[in-house]
């Protein structure tokens, strides 16, 4: 299973990706979430783990040139970096 996430305005692009993955025999799910809103991210993670399964790998790829672990950053810094992308 793969879960792909982008801003809600990009959900249609994610749906195309999900269809491609499913077309190749994979399992995929799209989520439109604004990662700057912590409570929305928390809800999404809970939904994924409840309905799909445990998250084993998470790739935080905002496209900005940052040199710190997402696990070691604050919500404030995460939000600022996300806004730069």
C-alpha cells in the first residue's frame, strides 16, 4: 500500500497517480491535506493507520533544501519550510 499526499488543490493529480499505480497492480490511496495544519495531518495519519495499516515509511519531500530530520523539528519550523516549497 502506498499513500500519497499533497495539498487539497492538487488532489486531482494525485488521483491520476493512484490510478496509474493501481493499473500496474499496486494498492494506492490519495489524500489532500495541507501539511501546515497540524491537526489535519494528525487526523490523516490516524485515518491511514485505522483504515489502511501502520505507516512503515514516510517520505517528507517538500522540495526545499533543508538539513534536518522531520522527527527533530518543531511544528513551527515544519510549517515555515513547507510554505517555502
